[in-house]
């Protein structure tokens, strides 16, 4: 009946395993490091028994918990099976040499591997790395320490005087891990029967031989924490990772419970040291390195950045005896006050490994990769000879257990046993049968019925001297043990092992490799290093009885909340598997901490845990402090099914495709004198920082993916994603700063200037002082890089940095808005500015470390190729900008999408001039008056230049245009569109209107305004050829001077003086206007299209190479034609992208007659052909007497020279004097640096740089307001 029961369970298990395999990927309860918050109530280091218990209990107590584990997260089904797979998971570190002498450092293998072999002097330790710690590869034996051991003087009085105090904690652990012996009604195991026979031959009392309780499941169902488990398949794979789902590790118990109660788990995070926070926040800073990008770091040679997390209340150290001691040693070196006994009292738990090689019995201890349905090996350890608890010295107690060899080690074992048996003095086999058995194993492998199938595995645990030591040598741990192989206790146990092996005809081999590997003993149970003190002072230990670390040597004071919860606190060898005792001590330490902190640990049962559904219990958290208020915002790195995504780039809506590490260094000046970030301040700040030695380094890890991009009606694709890392600047308080979930944009089309792309680095970062600041940095690739590889390299590797203050409200708003918050540069109080650069070597490392996402090599190659094409295409696009495909007229839909400020007129009127020509006059009413104190509404007349219309003043592509500006100031604005402006009627070869003709339109408009609105004098603002037309009307008397209250002249008035480029065109041997008229007619259109006539298309291509500075190059055909016709009308850096992309909407063209007339104006306004009468004679100028005039020019104008306004200003002052008749100054002139021609009105910052000067003059003349 029992056999049928076992067969049924075995069948159910196979069915369950098949079903699980069909479900796909295993769950993931750890998160990417990008999801790490800046601060938690508790930080747990390590995920073995102690660390996982602390995480579970603190989460159940309502604390926010962060757990950091050095290894990777692996679940059943992901553990190695073969030797090849296992070797890939081996990490070897430590030192080779004689004890307490000079040694050679050893560091090789997979730093993320599950199996960590720490080579020491005199002894080597084997420990586990992974989410679950040692529980992933231990032998599952749950045996308590005997009372005699716990009563020894090395233990603190709270334990040695009452060893039974641990019983309630043992019981608490039992309820979770549910240990049970191998069932009696399951098939008997050969190796257990052989071991029982040996015990009988040795005369061991029956009560000293027993099956051991083990944390292996022998029945299906959910465990105590609510996780579904499968029954054991008896595979024997326990000590390399059990894939059948029956091993009760901390991963499926305490860690799953902690996750279910809201703890956040982070794998591949190697903690380096702990610092105490000295300010009002209290707690500790835990510094760590993330290895989640190990492959990338390996390829590039980068050292990963040192990150940190703030533990507000407690840090629980559970990284294992070696790991915890190493962290505390490094913390001590970094300034943490601890006992001088740190690192002492290390023990190997008296571990001895032995083999009974080639016995006379079929032992069946060699597990195979596929669990045998017939005659399986069984769990790792099933029975023990327990010789503890006898009268006398408890140090004489020991335990011997039989074991199994996992398949990953079986093929490697026979040659090692052959060599070791010879080195140990054993003779060759004495009979032919044993010789044949040995050769059978050699030829057919360890699973044939040869010597290896007759080999027994024995593990003994006893009491060593606990005199080992761990210290740091060049910041690396050095494990030192005195070789104790000849001690009486070791000799006695070895003799017993030899007697047992020989009783079944085998050859005893002790610690294979004991002689081969330099006489190193091997332990799988390292203990001590941060031991409990026997008198609760730092003089005799590192922690008190509750695991809290002492704050010195001669003191009983402790670092509150700094608690050791693993084997490092055990003060001596236990003489038995330490699993149960470490867990009980951890439960006790956490219980003591909770009691003193006033925390209540919930005992509520989880029910069934569904990893796909997410955590089931999320207790209410206490209110956060400072920047912790953002901690529980929705986490873009976490999927709704509870699984953590592989990269934060998925938060941007696309799967990650490329990951890389970038390191930039430079100089950043910490100063609070700047009010806001400005481009002009970066270089001075950099120079000051360099002189002061204010170095800075930014090390970020990026995940970027390709996503659609749309701006101003133009669409495309762009790479963007998330970054995290660290920023170090010693002169900035709070350094190093930690970055998480920042935004990175690659070749983002800049709003301004046109033809500019930016790499934008925008993120919040937290300092070690608890302060949140904002980092805004950008690399600018603009037109100046065209045809210059050197400038392109400099642009791609230079990051301009601005660091600003971030208050709590702003931080919360940015956190809420997510990626959309990154739209604008930093606006807060400036804390630091400077420049960082990417060096050639750093760039090489960045390239070598690039990784592409993808399930197959084809996917990865495709993603990498796609990114490289994108990057190279964008870079070459800037380098070869003049050769890029020309951009033509935009569609109406695209234009409307770019119009951020449509400014439609209140009314429009048709005006008829005296010669019958019809034009348009637009009017905008001022904004409603909000108080009686506001001045009365005044009329303001504005005149645009040639080939343009009212849109230069009512520009829809900038947030605040000139019409907005003056209507908000209380003015009623009129703008004419005269006959030489942008009018459809003006497009034709027969149209030959000039500025002199346009004066008639201006008179008609002013007359209309005086007739229908107010007869009062009118203030006029005139631009370029509109100003020339207005001057023509005033100077020849067409426009009565007594109609005009004052004038603002933009770029020119009565004396057109052309820019050098236009002078060159004018001086051409062949008149360009006549040449063009012969080739293409009398009209030059500024609005080209791809369907133009061949001659126009040829002109478009030739204009690519129009001579201009590199910074002013672009690919807009409309911009090229406008520049050729009039000269460049702007400094490109003053235009935003939307304006530049839609130039064709704001420009029309010009007749050759107009251009011919303008070429004839040699510094003076003239009449029409053929006489071109000069209008600046004394009689003409006299008509301007008494009219206040303000003239201004753009310093960088390429249409008219600033000398144009200077000449008029000089004439007026010399003729009429500077002072007005009623007092004050009647003539003013200003040159705006950095501005060109039309950008004085159409520039993105004209509202700030130009408009105020114009309004100041208008208010002074119209309202009598003198601004200071």
C-alpha cells in the first residue's frame, strides 16, 4: 500500500512539473535597481535565513523594507544540472599561501555565480550567492544545537544561562520551514541502509542513529507561507540547486512572505559598507554596487557606481559569516566605530568531508541529471549518527551524516578520488573485482554500477578551535585558519570515519583535494567574525546578545538598529548543521528589536500567494520624511503582474533595446549666486571650478528604446529611455548623489535653434544629506558641426550641467507627471553649474559595453544595428547638413499643429489707396481693462516689411508675440499688409510695386484709422522696407507729419545701408536681378516646392552652398531663398524650430522691380525709376521736425547694416538737436546684440530682449510714462 501511495505522489509530481513547465517563465519577486527608493525604514543585507527572517518580520510589522542580495534571483528550473552549467556558476576568490604570511590574490570565475569558493589560509569556505542565500544549496538538515554547546562560556549570559530560551524561536522557525524526516512509507534508500549497517558495526547506540528532519517537501500543496510546492523527486540535486520545486528555501518562505507584505527585494546588489547618519534624520546609509549589468560592465571595463540607500531605523546584516564580517570591516575602515574583536572567532564548524571509495556495497549516492524513476538517489542527507549531548566536554560532540553527490560534481569526482586515495597512502585495489569496478566507472561514467556507484559520501561536523580570522587586505577579505588537521578531536572523528568506511570494504578519502589543493580543509558552514560577546561588551565580541553591534571596544553601548542576524554572530562551532540555530537566533534578534522599537509583528496567515497577482498584503506605512514622500508613487519598473521588468526603458512604452554605461568627468562650480541656468554661465562656472579643483563625475547606466516622436506636426522616431547611477561632486554638499529613473533623450530635436539636436539628461537625485536636487544637462549638436568632425566630436561629448534646488512640492509634481515633467530646463535656485566631458577612452569603454536586448542573437544583432544606424544617421546628418534633402513647404495641417499661439485679428478691413490698389488692415482690440487706474486705450500702427505680412508681429509659433505684448499693455493694434507685403494678388511677373508705391497704402490706412477711430496723432512702428516706405511718404509729404505722434524704426528708416553680403551681391559684374528675370521671370518666390520648374529646382540646389557661417547653415529651401533675396533675416539661434519650419507661411516673394530699386538706394531713400530721386534733401528732412523717433538695429543683421539707423540718427541729431522742444530726448537709438533682422520681432526671446525697449519708447511718447 505504501508503494502505491508513493507511486501516486510521484505521478502527481510529474504531472505538476509538466504543467509548471508549460506556464513559461518563473516568477520574479526582485526589482531592478532603478526602482530602488532613496529611503526605507529598514534595510536588510543578504537573503539567507537571517536576512530573509528580518525582511519578513519587519514587513509584517508595517515597516518599509529594502532587501539587498548580492546574487541573482533563480527559481526551481533555473539551477545548473550538468558540470558545464555548474562551472559557469563558480566564483573563486581569496588568497593562496601560507597562513598569516604573504599570499597571492585569487579572483576568477563568474562574479554573479551561485557557488562562491572563498580560498583562505588553512581552510576554504563554500558559500552561496543568490536570492535565498545558503538555503539554495544547503543539505536541508534541521537540527538544533545541543544545550551543552549553548551553555558554553563563549555565549552571552542571556543564552548560556538559559539555553532553552531558544526553543520558542526554534518552534517559530519550524512552523515556517516545516522540517520532516524522509517518510517511512517511501521506498528505502540504499545509502541510508548502508549507513545504518555501518552504525551497527561501529556499535553506535540505536538512539544515536536517526533520520534527520529536513526542509524538503514530501507531499504536494502549499507551504506555511502560501507558496505552492511539489513533492520531492529524490533527485539528490539539493546541494547545487533543486529544480523539482520541493526544497523549502527562504525564497519560497520568508522572502515570498516579505514580498507579499510589501518588502522590496533587489538582487545583484553587493553591499560594500555602512555609514551612520549624523544629522537629524538618523539611521544609516548603506552603500552598495549593483551588478545587474554585469555583462555590460565586463565588456566596457567600467567599475559600477557606488550607490546608497538610507535606512531610517534599522539595518539587518544577513550576508553570511564572511559577507557580514567583510561589510563591517570595511565599514570600520570608513569610520564606523565597532569592537576591535571584529573579524576574530571565525569557525569552520568542524566540517569534515570524507568518501568511502569503491566499497563492497551498492551505495547509489551519485545523482544523475535526470532523476531516476527507479532506485533514485534521494534527498541530499537523510540520516545521521549524532554523538552530541553526552556527559563531559560538549566540544567532544560531533555528528556524522551520509550524503549524495549532485550530477554537476559526479563526473569530476572519480579522478579526484583516484588521486586523493593515492596521496592519502591507500594502496591500489587488492582484488580484481574492485579494479574492474574502478575501470567501469572510468569508462562508462559515475552512473554505471562501478566504483562510483559504490562510493559513499560522509559529512562530519564537530567543534574546531574557532580561532579563525577574517581581515581586509587591499580592500579584499582574507580568511585565515590555523591548520588543525592533527588535533585530537579531528583525529578521533577521522578514525571513526575510516573505521566506518572500512567496515563496508571501502577506501577512506578525506577532503578530496586536501593534498591536491594545498592542504586546505573545506567548510560549507563558516561561522563567526562578528560574534556575540560573552559579557555584552565590545571587549569580548562585536554584538550583544540581541545581535546589535557595539559602538566600540570598551563599551556596552550599541549602534541602535544595526543588527547582525546571521552566522557571523555565532561565537563558536555548533557541531551540527547551523540552519536551525542561525534561524532561531535571527528570530530572537528581530523579536528583540521589534520589542524595543515598539513594533507589532503580524501573525496573519497569507492564504495562497499568487506571484502573478502582486503582493497581497500592503500594511499602512508611516508618513514619509523629506524626499521619502515620493517613494510609493507608481513604479514604472514594475509590471502589473508583480513581475519586475528587466529595464526601466519599458516605462517609456517600448521594450528596451539598447543598454550602455556612460562616464563623464569635468568641473562643476558649486555656487548659489546665479538666479537661473543660462548658457552664458556654463563656461565661466567651468573655469572657476577648474581653478578651484571642483571636480565632478557622472556615471550613468542607460536603457533606451526607439519610440515614435511627433512635434509641430512633424513625426519621426527617436531613442529615449531611463538612466540611473551616481553623480559625485565633492564641493556640493550631499555628494555622492544617487540617481534613479532619470530621463535620457538621444538626438532630441531642440525647440530652438533650428537644425539642432540635443542629448538631454534630466533627473532628480538624492544626496547623502537627504536633500533632493535636480540635475539638468544637455549636449548640443547644431549647425556649427557641419563639415567639421572635430566640432561634431566636441558636441557629442560635452555636457552642460545645471543643478538646481528642488523643494518637496516640485519633487512631488515631477514624480506625478513622470516623463512629461522633463519638458523644460531647471527653474529652481541654482546650486551648481559646469561642464562634463566624455573622454576618448571612456567613449571606447561605452561602445564596448553596449548591450542589445533580444531573445536570440538575431534579435540582439537587429536591435544593435538599428540603434547604430540611427545614431550614425543623425550624426552624419549634422556633419553633412548642407547635403541633406531640402525641406519644402509644410502642409496646412502641420502648420496648424505648430501654431502654439494663433493670434487672429479682431477685425480686418479692406483699404483702397489713391491709385485704386486694395490692401488689408488688421486690428486687434486690447485686453479688457481690469481697473480704473489703467491708462486709456491708444491706437498703435505697425508696418511690416517687404514680402511679409502681419504675422511677423502676430507670429503664431511663439508663445508671446508683439501683438500680444502691446494689446496686453492696453494698446489697440493695427497692422497693414501693404502691396509689397505677402499678398496672393502680388504674385505675378507683371507686379512691379516698390516701397515708393507702398507709401500710398500707408497713407490710406492712417487716414482710415483717423476717420473711424480717432483723429489724434498716431504712433507708428515700422520694420525694414515698411519703414522705408513710411519714410518715403513722410519725406515727400504724401503722409502729413502732423498725423504722426512718434515712430519706432526697426533696422532702417531713411538711409538703407546694406550688409556686406548684400553689398557683394550688388557689386556683381552681372546684375543678379536682371539675370534672374531672364532665366525665371520677374518674380522671385520665397516659397519653393518640389514641383517647381527646373530652373527653380536648380536654384534651390545651388543655394545649399550659399556662403555663410557654419552656425547659420540649414536645410530649409524657403530659408535659403529668403536669404538669397534679402540676406539672412535672422540669427538661427534666435528662432525656434516651429518658426523656422514654417518660413514659407510667413514669406511671399518680391518683384525684380523692387529689388532693382533697392539696389539703387545707395544709402538714401529714393523715388521710383527711372529717376530714383533722392528723398533725403534738407527740404524733405525738415518735414520730420518735432516727431520723436526711436531707431534700433540687430547687431548681427545680414540684411541691413546697423550703420543704416546710425546714419539716420546722426542726421536727425545734427539737424534738429537731441533735445525735444518740451524737454527730454527726442531721438534714441539702440543695437541689440546677438540679434539679426527679423528675429527682433520673430525671435523666441524677443518678448524679453526687444519688445520692452520698444514699449518703453511708445509709453514715453504716447502716455508720458518715463520708465527707469
